[in-house]
């Protein structure tokens, strides 16, 4: 008869998991977390490297040191109790030494991944009654581990949706007329507009503040209040929304109009815009940013930044100041500035004038840590390439009177250890659904050109 498996599992963490989330050690409940010696060596090599990665490595190393403290080698091998931030103790942490003798199912030991897998095979042989599971963001490493008879999983603690198609879009579309499904409506008016108080039973199940309800007859309602049994919708005419403009730019469709409404709303402090290439994310955000900075003086400056593959390597070798180094990476901003002034008599002069007049600053994500931006509009492009931990680091830079606009296309992730489900952009949208001063809109279509739309759908 087979031996009964222990309920407590051994989770072996790969280096990329600790870089992805330096607090990952705390997220395995009562189970034992194992850090291979090879992983510690990789963290040590990376802690002085690329700025973004190095900071996460140092934080992970400090977390390990805090837990281990002055434990003896025997205690470390057996497992040191993990003390949580709230003072409670749950689970254990141990360091796994590399095996010098080859296990039965040994892989060539010239690669660090293979060293980790080999040491796991030895660990499984030592503890046959316990499940030994590799946690890594590296798909190929998971395949190799499974080929050696080991369990292997992606790090899923910060994956809040099972399918990206379930991600919040920011609006609900009703077939026909919205009013046909309503039993009782209380309408009232004030100086800010017309509002409807409607029972929750007559509305879609998932409701959040600043979410929109749209029907096919031109009605648009924005949820501005949620009560115990009722919701208050602000009546927004679709025609009126399409006629609004920011710095001369008007929306081309209803999703763009909803996005512009959130961007210009002073009570919305965080806006996330998703959509395929050419759907208008950047140009809408930039037009609204200039409008609120120059025309209405709501913000003192615009901070433009982006996550881009290769930024860490290249920024140090480009000549000039930080702003000059960032310009090649923020070409999307200047491209859209040109598009906003394409009808001017002398477009280049208009763009130069705007760059001189608008307090627009280009910042590298590497140097945002530790900063605090007051009364600023922070525009973050290519957010799909950020991890949840990096998203948190950036959002917490927003000081008093600031607004953050996050843009991204989940179909264009360039980071090898991220996918649409584990992207920081997905994490942000899901975590902030219930935030009273946040809103999101998924933009449809590809207004950039017929060629761009066809390429997006067929290539």
C-alpha cells in the first residue's frame, strides 16, 4: 500500500519568482518554502545589475535574511518558521544546498536551471511522502521539471483572473433600450446634471463606481453612487459625450468618449486604458493631459514614462540628460503630439511650441523609485510589461493632487516571464475595480488605419 502523502508541501522558488514578487516567500501559507543555493547566487549577481531588477533582488535578499536571522545551519536546513508582518508564524523557510552527487535522474549540470532541478530530484528522494513542487515563471524550466517527474507551477498568487477575456472592460452594453428592463426609476436633477436612482435588482450583477452602462439607443449611464439596495446613475447622452473634446481632439466612438470622460473627471485619480494597437489610448491620454495642465491648470506638470524591453541596458549609453535619453523610448508621445497638431499650418512649429509651453517631463522608470510627484499627471505607457510589484511601486509615487493614467495592450507583452493573466496591468485593473476614485475602459477597434486594424486581427 502506498504511503500517505503529507499535507505540508515543499515549494521550491526560482529566481524569477523572487524578482517578480520579492514578498513571494510569505504567500505559501502553512507549507515549506525552499530557496536553492543557486537562486541565492543568482540574486547576488543581479543585485548590482540593472536598476529595476537589482532593487527587487536586494528586497528579496533582505526578506530571506529577516526570516532566517541567526538560525543555525541545522535549523536552516530543517526549516526556519516564517514570521508574518502581523507577528503570526506560519510555514517554514529553508535553504537547499546543491547536491554534489548526481541523483538518479540527473540533468547536465552546466546550467543553473538544471542544478536546481537536480537538487529537487534529490529532495524528492529524501522526502518521498512530501510533494516537491517547483514554482517558476519560466515555462521551459517547468517542462524540464515535469520531465524529471517533479511538480511544477507558475507563480499564481497575483493572478486574479483565469482568462483575460474576463477582465473588467469598464462598461456594460445592453441590447435594445436600457429602460425596457427597468421597473421603477426615481429621476432627479441638480446643477451637475440628471440622475436616476435604480434598484440593484434591475441592474447588471457586477457594479462598480465609475463604470458605465450603455444601450443601443444612445443612453449612457455612469454609476456615481452605490447604496445598499440602489445605485445612482448619471445620465450622459451618447451624442453629448461624442461632442466633448480635449485640446481639439474629439472621440471617434463611445468607448473613446467614455475614456475621455474619465480622463477629464477631477474626481477620478486613476484611469487605466487598454486596447489593441491604434485604438487611441495614448493620444486620448495626452490630449486630456495637455488640456488639464495648460487650459484648466488642474496639474502643474505631466510626467511621461513607459516600461520598455531593453530600457535598462540602453539608457546608460544614450547621450544627454535623462530627458534626452528617454526621448527615443517615448516616441509615441511626440508622435501623438504631432497627430494632435497635424492640421496646423506648420505642424513641427506647433509641436515645438507645445513642448516648450507644456511642463512635460520624460522620466525613466528606473529612477521613479523613492520619488513623490505632487499635483502631477503621471502618464505610464506600455504597462502590460510591468509586474504587479512594479505597478505598486509606481502608483505609490503619486502625491497629493496627482492623477495616474496607465496605458497598455495585453496582446503585446515583451517581457519573457509575463503573460496577459500575470501582467501588472491586469492585476491593477482587478485590484482597483472597487476604488471609488478609479476607472477603466477597454477601447475597441483600431482607428489608426485600415492597414493597422487588419494586421492586428490577421497577423
